[in-house]
């Protein structure tokens, strides 16, 4: 049976770690902890800057772009990085799709950086050594690769805290001097929950690992999420169109589709 959705209050969520978060969809998480949820093709970036500043203890150097419920390649979102001068965490607007600083043009702009290639690929090797970041997300989408139905799923944390995904960033300058800050999300092999839909997943960092990652800690941090971290639910096929990005209804559970149990 589909859990009935309830009306959320206007107050911000307080997670188990006491991180504030603006409620985006009225999903009673306690009813779906035994159901699954997943990401990397698209994601949700909808928290206001003041919430991101509080959660990640950052200084804000850029204004946000407003909520985007279906972020796709080439769009800008707020990313957490370490300021190379002050050493403090800061928020920076960045373009999703990495453009290496040495590139002669915009090139392929990969949205994902496979963990297996970070040390061997010229695309990622310099960035992982010098320019690491964290990508805040409210949820991410992935499409079921096991069928031809093009069914999208949304994934979130069970504890309702913001997702903090490991990433790489770089600064590229075009021939006219225009600078573009860009990033890729780091992906790894899927855990059991994710593997039911896709064979890859983003690297989800726990709060105790945020500074370790930003301070150039070991790549062993880049592992699949524990099985008790994420949950999954089906969403509308409207997510398939990248221009559909301005409604929180995109992230709501689809009433006509049953939740899938974790196996």
C-alpha cells in the first residue's frame, strides 16, 4: 500500500544531526524506511543559501540561483569548496560538467568522475589532487536500467539530512578571459540498494568525512554508501524532460506506482 502523504509544517526539518533543512516534499520518512530510493543523472538543489551556510558552516561568496528540482548538465548550483587563501569552507556557484583548466575548449564536460579513474585520467588527476568539493543535494534521480520503461527514481537520505556528495572542481578560462568554475560528481560501484536500478552511484560523504575529503584525505573515503543511509521511491516521468525543473511535485511519490521493498 502507498503511504499516505501528509502536509508538512512550515518549520524547517531538524535531522538526527540537528541540521536544518527546508521541507520540499511532504513524505513521511518513517513510513518508507523499509522501501528503497537512488541518483547521478540529475539531482535536486533547492535549499536557500542560509540553510546551506548553516549546514556546511561556510562563508557565502556567491548568491544562489533559486530552487532547481531537476538539475542537468550545464546548469549552475552552489558547491562547497575550501578557499585556497583563507582555508575556510565557502559556497561557490559552479557549472555542472567539468572543464579542466588546461582544456583548449569546453570539450565533453563530464558530469561524473568514476573513482577508478581519478588517479589515471588526465581529466581528473590534477583536480583530485588540488581541487575537491562537496555538492549539496536534496535528492538525486536515476533511471531504471533493468527495464525499457524509462522509469525514474528519486533517492534521499533516510535521516532527512542533506546529501553531501564528493566532487571535483576546476577553473577554466576561455580565449576572451571569461572564467568558468565547473565540477563533476564522483561515482563508485553501486551498493545493494542502488544495484537494483543502476550499477553506479554517487559517493555520499558523512559529516565526519567532509573536512577529511576537502583537506585532500585518502581516496579510501570514496566508497558506496552503507545500506542504511539511502532510501528510494518512484517519481513522475516528467523528470525525463530537463526543462521540467521548477516544481517540487517532481520529487513527490507517484501515487499510481507501488514502493519497491529493499531486498
